C-alpha cells in the first residue's frame, strides 16, 4: 500500500503527497525535516537479497551524478520488509505530459530545445564510468521548472553498465510506444535504447499522438506513421531526424546522443543557446491556491508541480494528484490527435445531414413529385474525383503548394467504374473535387487534351512503388503505397540491393546485388529476383560478372540488362528466363547501357556513347536497326516508356556537373522534340511513368541534401514528396496493376 500522508521515512522525510503510483512502488513529495526543503522520494518494492545488494551499489553511483539537466540523488536507504528508496531533488513545475494536456502539440523550436537538453543529460549519463542508461524516457519523466529549465527525472529503471555486466536499479519494464523493441523480454539494451525513447517523446510532442509500438513494428504488425502525416507543419528535416531515432534496428538510429543533439540543432529555426543548462522553454503557469488539507513548506501553499506522474509498465497508470492541482480533461497520448477527433465529429454530423437528405429524397421520390429527383441529384451528387493509378487525386489550388491529397482506394473486380446518376454515400465523404490536371496535347498519353484514364485494377498492387533506401545503412529495396503508408522492406542482403524492376504481373522484382551505394558501374554485381513479400530470393545468373540495369520484357520471358562480362565495358544483353541463354544486343561503341522495353516488346530504347556523348538510341528487340534518338545537345540517360508506347521520359543534363532534369517527348514525333516537365531549378532524375501514363515517380533533392522520392503529374503542374527521410532514396519504379481472378 502507498505510504500515508504524514508518514516519517528513515526518521527524516515526511510524506506530503503521492505524485505517482505504479506496480513497482510509488513516488512521493516529502519534506526533508533536517533541511526544511522539498524532496522527491522514489519507492521500489522489490526486496530480494540480490536486488538489495545491487540497489545499494548502484544508488551510490546515481548519487554521484551532477548535471544541470538532472536532479541530484541526495540519499538512499532500505526499509526492511518494505522496499528501497531514492531521495532526489524535487523539481517544481510541470512535466511534459501535463504541458501537452494543456496546450496540445508544442512549437517546433521548443521541441528542439527539449530534445537538446535531454540529449545533454543523456550524453553525461552515457559517458560516465560506469555508463548509466536511463531506459524510461517519456513525457512524464521530462520536467519543466518554473524558470523554463528542462530536467530528465526518475532513475527507477536506470541501468548501470560495468564492463560486460549490466544491472538495473529497478525491474525491467516497458512503456508501450516509448520503449524500443530490444527492451522487451531478454534482449540487450544500451544507450541507443534511450535514443529511441527520446525520439518517441519528441514525436508525441510534435504530433500529439503516440507512435506505433516498437515491438509491434519489429514483428511487422504495425508501421510508423510519418511525423508529417500527423502534423504537416513540422519541417521535413526535423521529421526525418525523429524518424531516424525511432528506427527499429539500433544500428540505424543515431549512434550517440551527441550526434542526435547536433542533428536537432541543425534543424532548429532559431538560434539556440548551446551551453549546458542554459536551454529554457516557456515556463509553466503559476498556480497557487490555499489548501488547508495539503500543507506545504512553501507558506502553506501546494505546488502545481509533479516530479513523476506515472510508473511502468503502462503509460496509462493515472497519478494521484493533489486536489488543488488542475487535472487535464483528457490525456494527450491518444490513438489519434485531438484535431482528428474533431474531424470525426464533423464527419458524424455530415453523415447525419446526408441521412436526413436521403430520407427526404426518398420520401419525395415515393410521392412522385415531378422533377424533384433529378434536381436533388444535381444538388448533392458530387462530381467524380479523378481516378489515377489506383488512388484518388484531388488537386489543390495553385496558391497552396505541397498539399496534394492522395487517398488509396481498393478497386473491386468489376470491369467498369461508373458514376451513378443517383446520390450514393461515399467511403470518404469529405473528398471534394477541384480542377483536374490537364496535360498539354503534346504530352498527353491520349489523343485528347484532357486525360480520360481507364479504370485501374489494383489487385495486389494497391498503387505501390518500389525504391531503394539507405535507411538501414546500406541500400536495400523497399515498397511504399502512393499515399505514403505501408512502408516495408523487401531485401536485407549483406551486400545491399538496388535497381529494382517489376515483372509484368507485379508479383516479382528483378534487382542487382551487391550494391554498396549508387554507382554508374557495378563491377561485382549480378541479377536476382524476389517476391514482393521478400520471399523466393533467386540468383538468375550463375556468377557475378558486373551485371546491372535489369528490365523485364512485357511478356515476362526475358530480362534485358547491362553487363561488363565480355569486353569489360558496359554492353546490353538479354537473358532468356526459360533456358538461361544470354544474347548480346548492343556491343558497338564505348558504352551501351540502361535498356528499356517498349510496352509491346518490339523495341528497346537505351543509352549509348556511340557518336557524341551519352544519348538515347532505339533498336528492335532483336538488336537490329539501331538509330540515335536524341541529338547529343544534352547528356541523356535513364529512359522509360509510357504504357501506351507513345511517350518517353528521360533524364537530361547540360554537362557532367549540371543539375539533372526530366524531359518527355512523343516517340513517333519527327524530329524527336522532347520538352522539360518543369523549368524551375530543382534537380530531378530517374522518372518512371505510372501504368495509366498520367504520373511520374522520380528522385529529387530540392533542398540540396537528402535524396527523396517524389510523385509528379505528367504535365509537371502537380507534385508532392512521397518518401521524405534523411537518407539516400533512389531507383523508384511503379508497380504494374494486377487484375486478380
């Protein structure tokens, strides 16, 4: 049972109030009767002999800690048949959870300041001899003092690392959402576990939402929702930093809190003082009320501060609060943000209104009032959103850039998609149509000025894109939906994997490995294939001979690729998958590379240095009738066909050092006269056309650093970032549509 108010501990500490209570014990505010000051008392009820010896040894280590962002451990003792107690400085103010309860999500700069301050404290702990790992970082253990200073509190689960031995002052416990996967069970934890928990804490401060549980993510039962999906106002750089800290694999996180801190400082929007202990945020409000039932040494007033508001194993454990302290009306840690709940209420009201309208319409129709039904349809039936590549695209006005909305829809297996003349209740009633993108006549994949895409049969493709990312430290192939969800890893090869290309049925990927980084030549690579779910890894060639640039033929029977196998120079070959035969197709000139099949399989466009520099060439699928396509005015490479065979996109540069951009042109135009998709000075390369011919996925790095995956309309008027991580992302390719039986 918790200690009662007025209890005297160790003939010195008089209990004033309970600050928090959990399965391992309670946290109290008390008065040090010898010194007349407030202290925090951390109780632990584990009393085995071994644990008692360990507690005494490690409490001495904790008592030696001195840092401006850490409370001091001033005393420790054990009460027989009761428990062990740590006495620490009592920090006035509020904890981070209370602040978010009151104010909602926090300003980005304040989140950075909090992150930097906690990193300072953790760097001090992690570099101690022996090392101290906190293991319980969460909003309830981050305190904001009345002067705005930040403290990391509660060493109840701290782990002391001495040589190869590691022990804890408290039993191992987890806080779902904040604990990394290695902290569950018997897995080894280290200082990078604190980096994960701090990342989760900052994620909550920025979004108001708890990140998906680490263990569930490690078991592929959940995926981390990107920070900017929760709060689009967060900068891309800061969001990427937080998401890196939340990597499932410790090796993919920041490897030290100092590295984490420097990244946070680089993402700050304002000049932050960097001297340890000087960092401050907005102080909490001062609330002072008389409470005769809750005496305090501060003139009979009870403080509104909380040292620790919860204890593991669950963040949901409610603290016992003094009666004079305001209690939040709702917890900030929710399954969805408060703004989302407001939207849900709006949706409910909207649906209720629709229900009334439909009932009214039915009544009028039943009574056969002439002309009412058609008028009702014109009044409430929305125009159909443009269906593109397996998702609904709702363009936004030109004065609100980077807010393109992509919503995944699952197509049924009916051969047509029609718009009913009578009102129907949509699954996403808040989607409203706006002006559709209109490609110019010279760029349109149809004969009309306005695209009229055919219905997209999604099957198991679901509007997905494969690409390569270095987020695990070495290039690997990943898949993501076009709305930015279901981000999942396909390959995990020691030598890396890159250059994916889908089989025509969208079931398998061909790729190359090893791939330690993005290169123009891959001397030791060979071709592999794998199922989209990461199973069925198969080597397609007997040995590595510098094989790369694979591309699947439209009928799925052959793979064209670049190889160094015969001449030591890049040349183009075709692998027959049925018998394993390899046939040379283009061996003239210094380099021939990057083949791409036409949709009907009759031709191959490729890059050659025959003549003047890198330019596009066209040949028949058997290697005959080779003709240059571009004139050599630009360096041209990385070609791709539209699914109707009419258009080609490719990457161009004025010279080797110039930024790349993407051009598109009609293949039957004489002379071939491509145009730039967009003229502004933002690098773009490696465009891949969606199956309906209306969209591109490409690689871009407009801020000059991180390479990200973007989606752009075929006319260049609409674009949005799809994969926005602080890593090198490249080689995007759209998954073909699949019609399931």
